[in-house]
């Protein structure tokens, strides 16, 4: 009475094969862009979605399930109940309150901390061995909040940080030189957003360091061009939001690439928000900000000893101080 005729000697699925699972919390524009990019990349056996609005959540789940004929087979589940995230390997948090017109960033932060109090403890309960990847803004502070509320070790709590800023940076340099962005290595570190730090000495194209190339060709150091590219990076989120209302595709690919490095143990280096205490003179307390980090199956494996100038270090330290002041007002 089975649909298939049985085949003699067929081997049942091995009980030891690991079932891999990602949960995405928040099925707004960003959460869904991440979810669909993950599906196209055949990363996991199961994808769980959680949101606070049941109808929207079910609608998004069905819409993704209806693409099954065109995608690698992935079980897609969704619920407002966190038990659906049970045994996840990776939990990606994109839930966030929207800024109300005229609302201060600090007030928005307080509302998001209240949200995280409802989100992080159940994740830590149902997926105690998972890695937490925070995307909601302000991402650096909220990664710290998630670390505190989860009780996880710091190698298992990361923020998407400047991974996206760096890919925007690489795109703009690539566009300037008419070359593939995949052949441009360049890092933006520190804050995800306005006070990010562009590491000029990190830029190389096809293995050629840009600054020393300009110098050896006796081309005037195009500091202004470089500064303008960084300004454009900072401005790009505002521009996209102004034009289409939100950002989604680039952050979707950016976060899916982090998910791949983790679940497939790629040991790739990504600029992401990590516990930065002890690096580059950041000594005042526990803060998360972006540094180039080695990512693998157990989370953050290390932070590269990237060369930064005195001026860049001072800017990192000053951002760390701002974060510490903010964090002291949160009561977590
Ligand atoms: P959105 O479209 O408003 O989606 C937010 C979602 O969160 C909605 O579906 C809500 O229903 C849901 N939500 C609210 N409360 C809860 C709760 N308690 N539990 C579960 N779900 C809840 O926003 P959008 O998707 O555009 O952005 C989400 C967050 O990502 C914001 O904080 C953005 O600022 C942030 N981004 C971070 C980026 C990064 O690089 N780190 C990039 C882009 C956006």
C-alpha cells in the first residue's frame, strides 16, 4: 500500500546523517530575502521561519513552498511559537521594530531590546547549540544584547556587521576599475553604518595592493576618490531606502554567505561584528564591532591581525566608547 514498489536491499537513510537547520526570525523584507537566498544555495535540510504576525508568516511560508519544483529539496516550516526552531544549527534574527517618524535612535534601540527579550531566551532554550547571527539594527549593540541574553559563548554570537558595507565597497571599487567585485579584496570594519572605518591598505585587486600600485606608478594618491567611494558606501543604504523603502537583496546575499561559511565550515574571512575586547586597543569593556573574522562550523574561530593605522585605531576606540555608553543605559 506504499506509493512506491519496494526495492530489495534498499538501504534506509543513515540515522547518523546530520539534519541541518536554519531558523530565520522576522519575515519582513530582510528576513525573506535571506530565506530565499539560503534556499537557492542548497544549504540546509530544514528552514524554519518565525514572526509575530501569523497570517503574513503563513503566507510567506506557502509562497516559498510553492517554489519547491525549482529548488533543492528543503523542508520549510513556520510558526509564531519558538518550538519550531528546535535544534537549529543557526538562528538568524532580523526582527525589528520600525522607526516611527521623529523617533530617536535611542528610543528605537530600547524598543528593539524589549523585542530581543522575547526572542533570544526562547531561541537559547530550543536551539541551545546554535550559532546566533544578528541582523536587526543597530546591529552592533543588538549583537551584544543577544550575547548577554543568550548566555552563549562569544564565538557563537555574531552580527552581520560590515559584511554588507564591505561588499558595497568592493562593488564600487570594482565598478571604478571595471573588474569583477569577486577579485577585489577590501575591508570596512567598525560600526555597521555612519562611522565605519575603510581600511585603505587592505584594498587589493587580483593580488595587487592598490595603494602601493598607485605609488609605484607615481600616480597621485587619489585620497579624495577613495574617500568619496567610502562616503558613497555610507550613503548607499539611505539611498536605497529612500528609493525603494527598504534594503533587501544585498543583505540577503551577504547574510547567506555568512550562513554558508558557518554551516559548510568554509573558514572564510568576513568582516562581521564580534566581541572586540582586547583588539586594536579596545579595552574599556565588552563591545561587539566588526573585524575581519575567520568563520567556520563552530562560529568565530579567530580575528585576523589586520594592519590598521593609528588614526583608524583611534576611530575604532571612539566607536567602542560610544557603544559602551549606550550599553550602560540598557539594563541587560
Ligand atoms: P520589516 O520588513 O519591518 O520586518 C521586520 C519583521 O519583524 C516584521 O515581519 C515583524 O512582524 C517582525 N517582528 C516584529 N516583532 C517580532 C517578534 N517579537 N518576533 C518575531 N518577529 C517580529 O523590516 P526589514 O525586514 O526591512 O528590516 C529588519 C531589520 O533588519 C531592521 O532592524 C533593519 O534595520 C535591519 N537591517 C540590517 C541590515 C544589516 O546589514 N545588518 C541591513 C538591512 C536592514
